[in-house]
C-alpha cells in the first residue's frame, strides 16, 4: 500500500479507498491507483479481507462420496471445470474438500464459517433427509444446491438457490424410448439410495412402468462404482428372467455392465440393450458405443457458480431449471429380442 501511494502520489488512505471501491476519492485518482497497483503486481490479501469483515473471495465445495468412485467419475470433473470458469472471471477462489459422509461435510461448513474461510458454498448430491439446508440457514452462509432438494423440503431457505435437473423427465424419456423398441423387462442400476436424485429416478421409473403396464421393471442401488455395477449386472443377467434392457446411473457402471454382458456370452444390443445416464468419452471408447443421456455438464457448473456469485452480490435466492438431457442413441440399444 505504501509503495502504491508513493508511486501514485497519493495518501495510503486514498489507496485503500480506491482498491476497495469505497467513496472518498475521485474516479481519476481511483483509476491511477489501480493502474499503479497492476504495474506492481498487487493483489488483495484474502486473510486481511476476512479479518476486516470484507469476505474471503473464496467459495467452498465439499464432496461426501466414497473417494474410490471420484477418480473415474467424469461428471464432477466437467462440473468443476464449469464452476472454475465463472469463479476465475470473478477472481474467486475454490476451496475443495472430500469427506466420508454428510456429518463430516456439515462439520466442514461449521469450521469454514467460524474461520471466515469462504463467502458461500456449492452443495452437491442433495439427500432425501438432508441436514445441510437448515445448517446453512442457521450459519447465514449463502449456497447453491446443484440438483434439487427433496420434494418434502418445506423451506424457505432465504440464502440458498437451486439449480435443478429434471431427473423425472429424463428417466421418462429413456423408458419411453425403450418401450418403443419393444422392451418390457427393464432394470435400472442406480446410484446411492440416500440421494434425492436417485429417489426421483426410481420413482419416475416406477410411474412410467405402471403407466405402460410393465411388471418386469425394477431399480437396484449401488455405490456408483464399476465394481458394484458389474456385480449387480451379473446378478440380474444370471437370474431366472433376465432383463432385455439395462439403465445405468453413470457411464462407468454402464461400461462395466456391457463388459460383464459380453463375458456371459450375451450380445449388446441383440440380447440386452444398455443405456448410460451420463455421456462421456468413455461411452465412445467401448464396443459397442453406448447410448447415453447427453447434457452440458460444464454449462451446469457455470450456471451454479453464476447463481452463487449473484447471491454474493446481494441477489435473492431462486430456483433455476437446466435443460432436459437429450438421449443420444448409439450401438448399444436396439429392438428387444422376441
């Protein structure tokens, strides 16, 4: 601050006013101070800003998932890429942490709040019985839920926006297309049962099956890993009345399931059609190429980060719906075998 003041020919207090967007200096002085600060490579001290109550210029993201499943999950890599695009433009940092469960995640929020580490948080994987919205209300910590809170969450949460994905509509589109192809026995190999989006997908599958009079339809939950995806696939295909179509909640399980199917001497899609909920390069690296729901996950991240930035700017909490994913049909789906 002293160096900038000397070079700009102003007082240190004028430098403070100029760099912190406070009244007390003219626009000419403000511009001159900023130019000098840029020449000297000055950046604001987040620690000092936190101590003065001006915020940390950082937002937080905590993932409470098994660590073994994150390294192969393309969804989060793309989501974080989109988040980071927006944060970088706003000169906001991202504080990221992986924990074992939601209780540990809540403890992280309490610690970050007490230490003034973050100005807001991005919340992923809404739970069917989720303590996080009420906790963030209690702390007064702004946040954006990526996904949608469970239907029985009464709210309101004044500092919590939502970026909603239409899991119900997406499942309906998959079931509708498989039904058109003649499939009547469909198994949904789902993710973690505690997630609100898993519950919505399972419920949508049940409703669509009932509407079409299908009684050979069910969902089985997993931990999202290729190991559990493969094990469940083997179990259902070796059962008494195997399905003619399999829907997987991510690309990793779908690829593992297709490999298990081939290992059992069955053909994809002649004997079993395979659909991945998430599209990725992996869906085009296996044989046959996998039919998948395609959505712009990077844009999903951008929207979420933009909504959080709006909250930090004093905007009101709101709910935003992202576009319905599109089903990309490839070689892994075909007409049901008669």
